[in-house]
């Protein structure tokens, strides 16, 4: 469990979350995003889908042609005095129609193969861009974002939400476009053929729309909820996996299972309702289509019985009792079936569309998060410092650094040597505006001084170090670094000038050498080894099977907690910054190892400005100044001897009168 002063309150942040994007806006943005990377291919895909869709409905047109040009002439129309014709008179038309059908279907097959292959390439390539953009965006987000979102929920965006997006792009969008094009084409053809029968079809379509709105709306609501709860579930699982030792030590297995069951039940309920409504929609639409087919046939039969004249957008036509119109009825029935099938295909994709849009919405929420702002213009540069103090900027590494400070008023540039002079003046800060956790904090650390922070959990020790790195910005007051307001310093350069050793060690998959070099990417092997020796990590590293080439996996589970901490100290040492922040750096090291590390730490801290957070008072006795914090206020300050002489809180802590609480 992290210290309270490291944790950020989350309750009030719920109000700060961005509102949910509307589905149509998400779809429009997604298509714009997709066309940005694959405009030419997507245009070709949509044209191909339109061709394939037209080929799919051509069967009704061919049926109409066969009836009108082959079957009707062969049968004749005795009622209207039209005699049957001989087979030879229509055989050429029949072969021409069949040949045309074969050619169109062959073209449709080729085009379908093309757009399916293209969509496979587009989908995977687009998801690669999406993941790249998300990860790039994530690197720009402030620490506040990661303090207020579970890691499992963030991972769910990369996995579940991108997978839902894959289904949407690769299958749902092409299928919906195909069905819409086919339905609209059939709608126009049926309008041209018969408005009477089209009116019956429209009634069926209206009923389909009402059912789709009722059932699909509820399905969509629960599918969106399902995506959200999946992220919540993964966040909980990730947290429990990381805390397995704690769970077992405190015999918390049953409670953990109970809590998981509640979240899992919530996911089950959302998934159950989503799939229940989703699985109802397709059969409902298809059965309405079957009823519509029957009703169209019955209405057409009445039109034939009562010799009703056909009416279309071209005007009045023949009566339905003629042989020609009987063929029209047969064609119209086939088109109405195809029409309902295409509507059914659209409804069948609603689940995937909703899940995909829900996933896209969560992806866009991540991409829309406000990046960490940086108005800093003072940069850190390599410098050559002459004996008279003149500072000259240079490209090569000299081991000396300076702040390059351009002045906008007169266009001049001044240089200030990087020394590590850090001062806080009357600083107030709160993680949320209405809850201040630091009150009127003033600290003066001159170059080479060691400043220690002591106080109970939640007193604000780590919060101060977070402000020095500008992980968070202060509410009031000033922080100056070598006389420069840190708000003017570019954050990357500010953080590059500081080294940190955290209480929670974070080692990455890779060799030990690579993990040490993480503090300075251009460091040589020799520099990394010297840093390890400085941290007294060299001896245990050389005893490993592969030495510095030993590969660490699964958060370096093959090393002890103390060994991991030693590597993190070496990582900070190789960076060789003028300012060091040690947040409980020796908390995970046993007393014997601590004595060895302390020697290395003393060497590491020599000549640097150091801020130390420690519960072990023995590790900070040689500090130049010790700050005793209580509820965000500095209540005592002075050297070890001075504080003992005051016989205040520090004296009581040191003598064991009471413990840090």
C-alpha cells in the first residue's frame, strides 16, 4: 500500500472526466481518422463494395429480364390476344442474359476478393497507427492521469477496445455499407416498379425501424456498459495480481474473491442483457421480413383478383391481372425478400458497431486527454566555464551544465551555471483545488546541502519532491532553481538535472546493464559498472550467472527487493545529476546492506544537493537540515543536533517517545 502522501484523491476527479462522445460524432471522427491514413484504399474499398452490392441485387433484375423477355413470350397472354412465340425467338436473349449474369458475378467475385484483402491490410495497419498514437499520447500525459486511472483499465483500451475497433473496421463497416447500398438500390427499383406494393414494404420497414430502435437501443446501452466494466475488471485483476503476496500474508483470499465476484457479476449482468437484446434483434427483423413477404404476396393477389392498375413514379401502368404484371409481382417479391435480408444484415451488425464505437470512444477519450503542458523556455546545455566565470555554450559534453535563458524583452540570452540551488517560497499545493495538502512551505537548499524530510505518512514529504520535478504544479508561492523560476524551465531539462531513487523500484525487461543505462542512455559499459560499484551493487551482479548481461523479467522477480533497489540506485548514479531525490531509498534494504549502501550513497551525494525522505532517522543524522512535517506544514527545522536540543517532535521521535504515525 502506498503512503497517503503519494496517493492522489480520486473522488473529485470523476467530475473532471470528459463527457462521453456521441456515437455519430465517434463514427464521423473514426472514418476521418481512417481516411487520414488510407484515403485512397478506403475509396477503392467503398467503390468495390458498391459494385459487389449491385451485383448482389442484379439477380432480381435478371429474373425480371428472364420473365419479360423469355418466359412471358413463351407463355403468351391469351386474355390480351398475345400468342406464344417459338423457342428460337427467345433463345438468344436467354443465353445473353445468362452470360451477363455469369460475367457480373465473376466481376463481383474478383472485386470482393480485392476489397477483403485490402480491408485486412487497412485494418491491421490502422490499428498499428492507433496503438502508436495512443502510446505516444500516453507519454505526454501528466502523472495525475496515471494516479487517477487503474493500470488495468488503461491496458483494456489497448486490448479489448482496439479488438472491438478491429471488428468494426474489418467486418461491420463494410457489411453495413454493403447492405445500405443494396437496400437503397432495391428501394429505388421498387419505387420505379410499383408504388402500391412499395407502400406495403414501407410499412414493414417502419415496423422494423421501431423494433430496431427499441431493442437495438437497449442492446447498445449494455454493450457500452460492458466495455466499461471490462476495463474495471481488468484493473481489479491487475491490482490483485500485483498484490498476491499481501493477499496471502493477510489471508485475504476470500474477501478478494468476494470483491471480484461483485465486479464479475456486474460484467455478467451487462453482457447478459447486451447479448440478450442483441440476439433478439436479428431474428425479430428477419421474421418481420418474412411477414412482409407474405403480406406483399397477399396484397398483390388481391390486386390481381380485382384487376387493379399498377402505379409507379413513371405513372399509371397495366393491371396486375396481365401476364407481364404477374412477372413483376414475382420479381417484386424477390426484391422485398432481398430488402428485408439487407435490413437484417444491418441489424445483425449493430452489436459489433456499438461495441466498436464504445471502444473507439474510450480510445478517443485517451487521445483527448490533456497533455502535460510545458511553457518552459529555459533549457539545459553543455557549457564551458572559464576561470573568470564566463560561461560558453558548447556541443560536446564537458561535464559542466548551464541554464540557457533567452530573454524575450530584449532578445538577449544569459547563462547560469547549474549548481543545484533550490528554494521554495511559501508554497501551497493541493491535488484538488478544494483540498490543500501543503501549507506555506519554505525550504532553502544551497548547492551541496543534504535536506531531509521527516514526518508521518501523509505529511507531504513525497508531495514536495513531486513539486520539485513538476509532476504537479503549485497552487501558490514560488520554487526557484539556481535563481530561476522552475515554471520557466523546460520540464524535460528540469527532470534531466535531477536524479530520483523511489521507494517502489521499477525495473524493466532487459539486462541489468540496460536497466542501469536507463539513467543515461549514452553511458558506456564502464560508466555503468562504476555506478554499480558506487551503489555497492557490483558484487552481487558479478555473482549472477550472466553478470551484467543477466536478463530481468517479470519485474525482476529473480532478484531480492534489496538487490532491485541497489540497481535503481546505480541507475540514478550513472545519470550523475547535480540534484538527487531519495524517497525511502534504503527502506527495502536490510541493516547490513544498508551500511554498505550508505557508503555508496554518501559518495553519490557528495557535492550534490540532496533531498532525502526517510523513516530511519539513523540515515539522515548527517543532513545539513532536517524538516519535520505534520499535515503539510513544516513544524520544525534544523540540524540533527539543533533539533535534539529543542526537545520537540524530532527529539521525541529520535528517543522513541512516540513513533511516526
